[in-house]
């Protein structure tokens, strides 16, 4: 099989070149996305997991475009294996991303119920559910689920393979493998798998419809699901009418896959990049925050109505525990002390029922104060001194305020006239 671009007609060749050019731009967009991961819109969208899924989609687009452009030099079997692997990896990753959002929403509901419940028995049950959800949402658990799920989804195409058919497919190029029976069968299997993923996107979109559209996150997933569903229908039509001139000449059955990669990267990477252009990164200093937004936000939260309205807003934005933790630290300072260890165990200790997303260095700081330095022993006067140190949680309160100001304050100002 020798590469010869002149064997491809000018029309299809132009399409493949355009696909190749756009595909080459995708890694650049993903790189900028990762670099700007501290901006609220991107940070809220789980940038690492999103960047991985988008990278797989970019590889699908770039690799598929290259193989179509060099279709006389690429084996039919290699092309089909490439499509199977990267389509399944990308779609399963996206489904897992949406499932993570739904689980996070459920975790927030359990946190709210745990805080509101007065029964010790119910609180104990809710802690078990909260810990289970936290384990499911740990990065290691997500990676394991992705690896196992991807391997299971790759088994169906392996079941229909035999050595003779694979050898025959490897002896032909992409340009000549259109009507090979095994190739058609593999295309139908891949289409069925994609259909299952599209259906799962629809089910997850139903649950996402109950979640507030933070930074356009829900809308991005729903738009992506609809566009992929349209491409799924077009792929089914292309397979059904695979012998027609346009479908066969332009390889429309395969052109759809790079376009699907464009849809994924466009919705998951380019869209939030555009929205983040007017935002500030998360790592601004405490001095800057207290001179502007943090002081205003804390004054607002200190009022009964302000706290109730903002906590209701935070509840549907997956950050209810932050508002409750701020309230506990604020009242501790307001009253000149209190049960400091109870606040630490509830909001700062690793695995706490309402564990907050504070920096690791700050978490270690409080761990040394409340746990590490004591080494299981009672130190006379230490607990009493901490309980009467009204400033002990100032760093914690500042960190929580900073997090809420960056993620919630701007949109809450728009929604609440009291913050204008």
C-alpha cells in the first residue's frame, strides 16, 4: 500500500485537509484550557478529567483525519481498531464526567440533610452515605472505574473477530475495505455502542436538569449530547446508504468521527475558555480580596437574611458545606470562642462529614493544632486556651470566603439586589 494523494478526488481531499487543519488546532485549545485551570469557569468544570476526555477526542479527530488523508497507506484493520479504542475511551470518559456531576449533586443533598437533621441516629446514617459518595468521587476511584469500564466496553468487538478476517482486513487499505463483511459488522457494533452512550447521556442529562447551570456547565453537556445524537443519526444513515456515490466517495461514515471530536472539544474546552476571558484566577491574594469582595461578602453573610439567601444559593451550587463552615467560624469569633475541636472535626479533618475544600497546607496547619501535636494525650490547659482564642479560625474563614467570592459572589450579585 503506497501513499498517493492524487488517487483521492479533489473534493474529498479538500474535506480531509480541512479536517486535518482543524484537528491540529485542538491540542492548542486544550493546552490553553489546562494553563487557565485556575479560572472559575474552568476550575468548576473538573479541568483534569475534562482535559483528558478532550485529549482523547482530539486524538480521534487528528488520527482519523490523518488516516483518511493517507487512506491508501493505512490498513483497514488498523483504522477500525483505532476508531473503536478512541471512540469508546472518549465516550466512556464523558459519561463518567457527567456521572461525577450527578454524584456531587447527591452528595450536596446529603450534606444539607445531615446539617438540618437533629436526630443522632439519622445523622449517623447520613455520615455513612456521605462517606460512600466521597469514596466514589475520589480521583483514584474515578480512574479505576474508567479503566475497568473501558475494557468491558471494548470486549464486544473482540468477540466477532477471527484470525482469517483480521488478516484479510490488514491486507487492504482504508480505501478498499468499505464492503468487507467484517468491516460492516464492526461498524454496526460500534454504532450500537455509541447509541448506548448517547442514551446514557440523555439519562444523565435528565438528572443534570435538576442542577443549577453553574458557569454554563449543564448547558455545555446538554448541547454536546444533542450534537452527538445528531451525528449518531447521520452515522446510521451513512452506514445504511454506504453504497451511494457521496457516502462512498467522501467516506462520510468515517468523516463523522473527526467532527464528533470537534464537538467534544468545542463544548468542553473552547466554550469555557471563551467564558473565562473576563474572570480572575482563583489564586489572588487575601489582601486584594479583603479590600474588595471578601469584606462585602462577609458583611452580607453576617445578616440573617443574607445568610439564608446565600446558603440557599450555595446549596444548589455544590458548596453548601462552605457556607455552613463559614457560619461556624464566624460565630466562634463573634462570641469570643466556643468548642473549637468540634468545628475542626466537622469541617476541616480529613473525612469530616462536611469536609471543606481548603488548601492542603491550611488543613495540615489545623491538623497540627488539634490532632498531631497532642499525640493522643490530654495537655492541661491547651483545649481551654484554644477554645478561648477567637482568632484561631481566622485563616480558615478567610480561605472559605475567598473560595465563595471567586466561585459564587459575582453571580450572586446579579441575582440579589442587596449585593448591587
